[in-house]
C-alpha cells in the first residue's frame, strides 16, 4: 500500500507575492531618507505584515497621487491616514495604528494662551491646504476671527515653522510630533519655537487603508487587525513610539467603527 505524501505550501510561500503599499512623507510617522525608509508607522505596518508572512514593498508618493493609485487598485493600500467620507469610499480601514493631535505652535517668547477659538481673534494662523483637520476646525477658526493663511506643498510643516520664525504668522497649526521633530532636527533655525499644550480639535486616529479594489481587502484588514493587537499587547508598538519620541494617545482614538476621523 503506497502512502500519498501531500506537501502543503508554507505561509511564506503562500504570501510570496510582494504586498505593494503606498505612503507619503510625514516624519516621524513616515519618512524616506535616500533609498531607505523609517518612521514609527512605517515600522509598525511593515513589521506586522512581516509577522503575517508578507513581503512588503512600500513606495512614497504625494498624498493625492497615492490616493488615486489606491482608488484604481494599483496599490494594495496606503498608510497612514485619518478617516473621512471621501476616503471611506476608497478604503477599508484597519484598527488605529497611531494617533495625531494638532496644536498651535508659536514663538517661545510669545506668551499666548487660549481657551476658546474666539480667543484667537485677530491672530494670523497658518494651516495646511488639503490636510484632514478635525471636522469644522478651520471654519470655526474663521468664525472666531482668526486670519487663516493656507500653506500648500508636499512638506507644509517645514513651511509653517519657517513662516512662524520669520514673523509672517503668529501661530501655526501642526501635528505635535511632526513639528516637534522638525524643531529637534533644526535647532539653529527653529529652536525658539514651541507649542501651546492644548489640543486644537479632537485627537484623531491614524490607520492603514486597504483599497476596496484589492481582491482580499476584508481578509487583509482582519488579519492585520488581529496581528496588530498582538504586536501592541507585547509592548512593541509602545517601544517604537518611545524611540521616535512621539506623543501618541491611542486611548482617545476610538475604534474602526468610530465616527468620522
């Protein structure tokens, strides 16, 4: 009697095809330096997929181009981004990978404080064109009498700090970890800038978005979420945030089913 030996493919063989993801620079969350990539969210996303047996390829694009590629299904997904109705049309979102908190940066010698947005009446405040701020934030700033100055470009955060340093604006809206990182990188130019430690709008969650055009979008999200939970429970995510000196508040981020982020 002959024995039939059936060889099942290994997990690595099953997922041998590279998983192509798009991203955009937003240090210290995601950053490209020369031919290498780094950043807290970059490490979290790629390490979680590696634990699942995937070989991840990441390509950086300007955000709007990356969104169009995902909408067409040319990439499996994009990381990391907040949620809004337009993005929900393109992506299925994973559980939160990290969080973003926008604050007001100022010149250190300027003793500015605020409790209500109306306290910012008359101040020149810079904001990023196309950035997904907390719902209604910019409109409420305008209603409160702030003078908004919109910054465009692929790296608006540096421009915010430049304008603030030059006295072109009084305040700059920036994600706390992002502009804090830039100040640390350029102490000679921006060392005289700090921020008001009061969130400007709600803390929002940052997610990996899997393109709805991906043939296994739901399965990929479910697998990522399960492995991310293990990764976080082991303390690995917290270690990464600490290493990058990031201020992250996942307890305030809600879940995948949360209202518009």
